[in-house]
C-alpha cells in the first residue's frame, strides 16, 4: 500500500509540473502574439506614413558668368563731330 501512495504522489507531482510548464508556455505564447501584433502595427504605420512626407532634391547647376544683368554705370563716348551713322546719339559702352 505504501508503494501505491508513493507512486500516486509521484504521478500527482508530475501532473502538477506538467500543468505548470503548460501554463508558462501558454503565457509565453500569448505574450509572443501580442508582441507580433504590436510589431506589425508599427511596421504598417511606418510603411503608410512614408507616403505623407514630401521631399525635395536640391540640384546645383553650374554658375555661368554670361548672365545678362542691368547695370546703371555707363561710360559715354563723347565725339566732337557728327558722323553719318551717329544720328546725334551718344554711344554708350558698358563698364564691367
């Protein structure tokens, strides 16, 4: 009879240990599912949030020095006589 009680107590302890391990595994599975859901939600918000941003690319063009600018400084050539093509206007020459 003593052996029967020792065997029954071993089975009861084994049953309790298996149930405890199963409970811990179930809790870990639930935590893993929640973590996966959170990670999926974050990934989806980042993927869909990228479309809302507007970015501009700045392209530098080479600077050319032959731009046409308006300058107020002129040098007037004063001629003493009248020429045929002059038409009584003073010739202007730009000073750079």
